[in-house]
């Protein structure tokens, strides 16, 4: 058998992200088909609207798959820092799609509020309930992967699954209860839809804020930053850290660190220590794509009992 090179930690990260996105894509195709067929067969407008929502999710899943493929590509002449932000751009797009779709659906529901409507058969509610359970399962699975990988696009997909689960659940409750609600049947359906839309708008705004922070090169969380600092300080020859910046870009991180060494040290030795610091950080954190190390002189003033930069 030919020897196959095991995947690197970086490759495993993208593999897991793509797998989660693929599960969502396959499920959305099946659910969109089921909702569309059910809506046509039962005449349920709510189920048909939910089917259109699932078709939009299919398009979003395709976009995330493409973004993860692009983000994994190596640097080139036009993109010397790589393509990692493609993953964040996909997350931003999905957050806007979630909020915009919810706003449009909410406004349309408000416009029709109070209009009489005949409740569809119970079968439509059963189909919506099954779809809600499947979507909730997808949300929980995708959320676990997104949390482990700290993936913006997967967080967006996870909340898109949760929003669909809530929407389908609300539709299921409304359709199952409506036949027994008498004159309030249409109000139950409409009020539930408006509440769900309001929740989705809030979720979309929160996702947008989080993703926008990444695109603006927001500093990484204190946990990772402090750990990177500790790894650098443990390198022999490093006196202290003068400056440290860690920014998240898609599924990966970039580090810029200013290291203080003995000011009387040769340029060659300082350069060597810089490489040791870089290698130590990359070895400790495989999701760090690159480390830029700047060497600063650390000068000890014995007379005045303090140290500083020259």
C-alpha cells in the first residue's frame, strides 16, 4: 500500500469544519425537499415559506464550503497573508442573510396580522415538527464543532440551524393547535412567526458584530494571548515581552511579538533567539499561521536599579 502522509493539525481543523458544513448542506437539501412536497400536498403556506428558507440555507452552506476551500489555500503574490478571511466573510454574509430574511418575513407577517385563514391539515404540522427536531440536532452538533474550532462561519451556520428549528417548531405548534383555536387560529400562527422573527434579527446582529470584529483585526482572547506570551518568555535568552498582538483570521491566528534580549548580545544571537521564539509558538499552537518576531534591546542600568530600552 502507498504511504499516505497523515493530515497536519491545520488540515484537520479545515477537514472538521468542512465535515460539519457538509452535514448541514445534505440535511438542508433533504429538508427543503420534504417541506416543499409537504407544503404543496397540504396547501400550507407556512410550510412552503419554510421550504424557501431551507433553500436559502442550501445556498449558504455552499458558500461556506467554498469559503473554507479558499481560506485553506496558501499565500500567493496577491495575498501574502493568505486567504483565511474568506471564512469570516462567509460568516458575515450568513449573519446578514439571517437578519434580513427575518426582517422581511416579520414585516410581511405584521402586514397580514388579523387576516382570516383556514388552518391546514395536521400532516403539515407533523412535517414541521420532524424538521424542527432534525434542525435542533444539527444545531447542537455544529455548535460543538464551531466552539472547538472557534469558527465564525460555523457559528453562523449553527445559529441558522437553531433559527430554523425555532421557526419550524413554531410553525408546527401553530399548525397543530390552530384547528382547535377557533377564531384565534390565524393569530396564533402570526404572533408566533413575529416572535421568532424578532429573535432571529437579534441573533443576526450578534453574529454580524462578532464577525465584523474579526475582519477589523480584533485582538484574540486573553487566554490565547497570555499563553503565547508565556511560551515566548520561557525561551532561554528572552528577558521579557515588550509588545504582543494576536489577531484571529478565519480559523487561524497571526502573532506579532516584540521580544527583549540582552542589549550587549550580537545581532546573530538575537536573530537566533527570535527564530526559537517563533518555532516554539508555532509548535505549541498549530492554528497560529505565522509569527513575526521583532527583537528589542534590554539594557540593565545597575546604578539606578531599573531596566529599559535604549
